[in-house]
C-alpha cells in the first residue's frame, strides 16, 4: 500500500519532467497551459516546476535556457495568485540573477518578473530591488533595432512606470526639477510631460516638499523660454499640479496647500499685470489662467484676486491696443468660469463684478478700434452664456450694439461677421430679447427696401439689403424666432417680385441664401425643421410655378426666378429642409409634391391662382421643365424608407426628360434625379427593370443622333449612383464609359467624367441626403478600373491618349494617398507624361496629385528628379494662373527630397525661379518667393 501511494505521488512529477524536456528540446509546443492546470489542481508546485527545469536552466546553449525560462514565466502568469510569500522571494532572487544572462534570455526573464509583480504576497522592498536590477543589468539597444522600438516608445513606457505609484515621488521629482532646469529642450519637454502624468496619481503628501521648486521651474520656463512647446507643457503641468492639490481631502487641522500654492502664484504674477510697459503681462496671465482652470476652487481664488486688478488697469490705460490686451485677459478668466456650475448664482465670483464687466464690454463695443470691438463682441458672448448675469436692460443695450455692428462697412467685415455669430449664439439663449428689440427693426428695414424697390430706387438699397437678410438668418437659432423671421423672408421674396422693377439675380439669391442658413439652423430641432419645411417649400414652389406660366414666357420676372443660379440655390434650400425630416413627416410632404409634378395638382400651394396647366413632363414650357431641379432636390433628400407615390411613372418621365435636347439644364436635372432614386432603391426586380430601361435609353442615345450628349450625361450619373453602392452593373457601365474615351466627340467629356465618379457631390448622391455611399468606393474603383485605363492608354491612338491621361489623373488625384503610394512606381511614368499634355485641366489635376507625393514618397520621387524639375519649371510659365501656382508649389515641395539629390540642380533652379518673381499676378509671385527661398536655403547649415 505504501509503495503504491509513493508511486502515485511520483507519477505526476514524471509527467511534468516529460512535458518540460519535450518543450525545452523543441519537440512539443505550448505545454504551459497544461502545466499551469496541474499546478492549480495541486499535482505539483511552482518550485517543483523549477526543479524539473533544472538541467535546461544550466544548459550552455542560450536558446535552451530561454525556452526553459519562457515556460516558467508563462506558468507564473497563470498561477501567480497561488504563490506563498516565501516562494515569491525565492523566485524573484532567481529571476534577478537571470537578468545577467544572455540577451536571448532577457525577454522571458522580464515576462516572469512582470508575472511576479502581480502577486499580492510580494514582500515590501522587493519591488525596488527588482527595479534596480533591471536598470543595472538590462541594456537596451534606441538604433538598428529590428523590433522598431523608438526613443519615444521608451520614454512613454518609462513614464507609465514612474507615474504608476506615489512611492516613486521622492526619487523622481528632484530629477524632474533638475531636467526642467537644464538647457536641453527635449529634456525639458519630457520632464514636464512626465510631471503632468504623475500629477494624476501623486497626492498632496508627495508633492508638498517640492511645490516651491516646481513652481519656480515652471514660472521661469513660461517667462523666459523661446519655445512655444515648452511654454505649453509648462502651463499644462501647472494646471495638473493645481488640479492634484484641489483633489486632496483635508483634515480639519491640516494646511491647505492649494491656498498657499495659489497665493505664491498670485504673489509672483500679479505685479506684472500692473507694469506700465506690460512686458510680462501675457506670460503672467497664462500662468494664472492655467492654475485657475484646474478646479472651481482654484478658479474662484484666482479670479476674485485678479479681476479687480485688471478692471482697474483697463481704466488706467487710454490706448485702444492696451485696453484690448487687458480685455482679452479678462475674457480668458471669464471663459474659465463657464467650466464650473454653481447652485446659488450669488456664489459666482463674477456676480460682484457684473456692472463693471458690462461697462467695460460696452466701452469696447463703441470704441473705434476694430480689434477692441472684436474682443468686446467675444466678451458679450461669454457674459451672455453665464446664467442670469445680464439684466434685461443690458440685453436691450447689447442687442442695439449688435444691430449697429451688423451693418458696418466693408473695411470692418471681420467685426460684422463676429457680430452676426454672436447674435446667433445669444438669440438661442435670449429669444425674447431678440424678438422684442431686433426682429422689429430688421422687419422695418426690409419694409423700407421693399418700398424703394416698388419705386424703382434699386441702387440706394444695395448696401443694407444683404446685411439685413444676413442678420435675420443669423438670429434664427431659436424656434420662436424662426416663426417670426421665416415669414418675413418669404414675404420679402414675394414682395420683391411684385415691384415695378424686377429684382436682380444676386438679390433673389441673397434671400435664398438666408433661407438656406435658416434651414440649416432648424435642423437641430425636429419641430423647427418641420415648420420650416411645410412653410418655406410650398411658398418657393408656388413662386416658381407662377413664374413658369406660359403666358409669362417673356417677362423679366420669369427670367430671374428661372435662371440656373436661382433654381440651384432654391434647390439647396429645399434639400436642406428635407434631409432631417422624420419618415412620417416626409411621407406627408411627398404625397403633395410628387403629384404636383406628375399631375399638376397645385392645391397645396399657397396663393394657388395659377391660370395655366403645370405639366413639366408633358407638354409644359421649357420654364416648367427647368423646375425638375427642385423635384430632384426634394426626392433625392428623402430618407430611404419613404415610399414615393407613382414611382414607376416618375422614373419613366425622368428617363424621357433626361435625353431631351431642348434644355440641357432640365435634362441634367432629370438624369441626376433618376440616378439619386436608383441609388436608394432596394435591390430586387423593380431596380433591375429601372436599370435595364436606363441602359437601353443610354445605348439608343449614344448610337447616333442629336441626343448623344444627354445620353452620355445619363450614363455618367447612373454609373456614379451604382459605383457608390457597389452594384454589380457598375463595372459594365464603367467599361462603357472607358470606351467613350476614344470617341472623337465625347472623349474629353468622358475623361472629365472620371472626376465626377471620384468626387463627392453637393446636391445629389450625398450621405447627408441619405444616399448609399460605401466608405471605400474610391479604393474599389481604383483597384477595378485603373489597370484597364493604363492598358487603354497604351493601346489608344496618339490623338486620344490625352483623354486616358486626363481620366487617370482625375482618379489618382482623388484617391487617398495611402492607397496610391504602393502603386506609385508603376504609375509615376504616366503621371509624368500627363504633365506634358496640353490640356491645362490635366496639368492642374496631375500637379495636385504629385505635390503630396513629393512629401510622402521622397525616395521614389527622387529617381525622377531631373524630369520633375524640368516639367515643373516649364509649367511655371503656363498661360493658366492656377497651373503656374501649382507648379511653383511643387517646386517648393521638391525641397523635401534628399538634399544630395537636389544640390546639383540648385543654381539652375534659382535662376529659373527668378522669372516668376515678376509675374503679373500677386499669388504667383508669392509662391515663387516661397519656393525660391527654400531652394536658396538648400544645403545650408541648419536647413
């Protein structure tokens, strides 16, 4: 019995020994899981695993020793919680000794030490012993490291260790102070960043003794440094230090280190705020704001001490520039107050300075200095964001100033734009104030404009009219205000068309652009979005339907409202008003608008006194057909799950109109509308039928006759619709498009078509309009079609090769550069050939493609430096200003190539770049100066 028990006890150890030896000798992989499971089950202990590894750990071959320690370390990672304190001590001593072993063994040793660091039974003091051993014995190789370990990797890893526990503070903080005070820029940056990280873990206890020295070092770097990066890291470290002190929980009898720390900062900085020369005013303000931004307590302490001083200084200085500097500093502290919330508004530090702050703000708003006005506007916005800080009287006065500033002359445009932005922000917070004090004044201005228009006094209104419209749209940021401003804008548009003098195109577009901004503002609120849609869209449709009446064929009114630009702007308004509708509300709208275009049902339009028939798809006038652009904007912006009534009929009508030769604007709009609906339509038989109809229409139109151009446009838009959604038919249609590159009539247009296929559209087939747009469609198009383009180029006759180059250039120019770089060696020769193409569009597209490649693939581009320099210099004398600018930008980018490659060309390039210095266009001269300057510096010390 005793012998049997002994054998049973020995059996697991025999199994262990066999597993270990097989692994060490490379005859078995991965026994660590089984060994760890046996240890957990009690079959044997970790120390017995060490004993079983004994011979392998003493093996003269480093790889064998490494495999033995690797197995042990893997077991420890799974079993560290089972170790007794005595076992942990023995294992750590074993691993510390192994740190002196061959470098092949070290990674497995470090893995084992990591496992032991997780043990809850780790005795005190052993962690320090392990760290000392690592720093003493492990030698890291920052050049030719096969694992790609960089200096930054080592810094970040060490920083994570040093910031892991407050126990390192007494050793680390003196070292950080020493490094910050050194003359080495990288040491300063690393130390400040490490201090920043440590403040998240260290506490008041660890920092207490080092606070004076840390503050002195940070203060000196901000006051004296010539490096913006060091200054920024110093301010960040000060913020973190203050935040750390703010988090500490104090005993009743303990010293408040935050209070004393902030007092020291104030003592060292506040006197600089009062110096007449204001030399150190900004560094002092930055330090104070960095500390104040750390916590509500710090913000209250600093703000309550600094604000009275700055308010006093504002009144002491009379020059606008000095006042602007002081107000900007005040503004910085006001912004910090926004970070913290107060249950009682009287607790806020700003409450006691409210009247003084408002006085300063209004003084700035009325100052003739534009820069001071700008700071005043920003101050008004920040003060307005503080709840209950501005009284009703303050708001009325502020609205009056914003009204005045919104109508400043052109030389104060920046101030006017800022006033409009502030109006929009504050109108959201104080809608009643703007409804009461600003909307009536703007309505009165519009009424005056309408009276002038009715009298025919067009020129007198030009300056104020667009600004009044901009102000109305800018404040339309609250639902209650929108319900006042939208009717005003629509009524104004209607009144403009009733005057004795017809409005100009720019004036109608200005109203539509204001409506566009209101529509964008309304997208934030579903209720406002629906209100805008059901109010504005029927009104706009009614206006243009009236204008398209056959009896008004020759009226001036029709000429304005039905112009391409006006209809395009109206279409943008309608699309913006539709994209954010819920499916239910969109269904209500589509039930009215589609029958309007298919059946002429005008019953839902306001003032529907339309005398004739509205039939844009039947026998309607050319004016009526042009309105299909508005139908396109609406149906192509609907959510995908909205059912469109009479879809089969609508698609057929669009297809017919798309190949109508009488009006290119209408046929293009119909083709885009058809493509937009195709893109969203779910896969299935109906989609296949629509596609077959489109293909038949395209082929019939392209074969011969006067509609080839329209059929090509249809092909292009249908192809794009399918490319975006990865439809299988897209490859066939793309091949058809490539075939047209050799067409004498359509070849150039087909080449430009590749730009459309690769670009993002703004009116249809957009993600905002719920189109199906796959994220990687450009990469897939490149992979599927560029090889065929290249083959087509080589096989094409000489006279059509430029078309292939143009198409290829468009594809490559819009391709994400990481996708293009691996293919660059095979495609670069074609891009260089494209630079010799006489077509300026090809030249510009190719230059735009090459410029980033010069920065991202210098080694490949260096192989062609002679050709690149020759072609770029030739194009710098191109008749096209855009090409000249792009060529000079490429000459500038060339200086990023390896200097030894460029130096032989330096004299030639400097001489050649002297000519564009005298170019008649300022923008060209500017690029020439920049490029020539870089070539002058090439090879000089420090360049």
